[in-house]
C-alpha cells in the first residue's frame, strides 16, 4: 500500500498504543514474512509486506 502524501493530514489521536509499526513487524515476522515501512523517496508513505503462502 502506498500513499502519495497529497491528502489532508489526519489528526493524531492520543488513544492509540503507539505500537503500530512494531505490531505489524512482529505479526509479519511471526509467520515468517518480511515488511517494509517508511517514507517514500518521492513523497508519501509505503507499507509493503511479503507473507509466505505455504
């Protein structure tokens, strides 16, 4: 999933745990996958995961 960064900024809520990236990394690793998370060079944001199918 990618985001161009052109949209309106979402307000940050204090209600979250702050472990979104950590949680995604842990869950993907638990099934033997890998994940890329971070800002894109040309703007926006990237979340890309590879998960085993067998």
